[in-house]
C-alpha cells in the first residue's frame, strides 16, 4: 500500500487537531492502522511541500491526489482514511 502523505506545520492548531483525530481513528480501527502515513513538516521539508499543489495545512495526498486541505474534523479524516482503503 502506498503512503498517505500528511502535510502539516508543528505550531498549527488545525494540524494538531488532525494529528489527534488521525491517531484516535487509527487506534480504534485495525484497517486504518494498516495505512502507512508519512508526516511531512512543510517547514523542514520545503522542497517536497512545494512540489505539491496546496495552500493550507493540514493537507492529505494519496497517489498524487489531494484528499483534503485545511481544517479537518473527525468526519474529514475518516473520509480520507476510507478513500485510502478503497483505493
């Protein structure tokens, strides 16, 4: 399975919420646990971040497709994980 790319910034409250939701959802679902997630701090991996088309963090990409960008609630993160599983 390809990696889910998760672009974030360390001091972004929206990113911190998305990280907590991702951990909670993955911890409660064995299928979600199998999804490899690459956490990309865009401030320290600028070249990689600039090679993707997005404006806001948190931002999720899978197989080159943007799955979600900007503030994320539990339903949004769940939708991202479900999309990865269905790929």
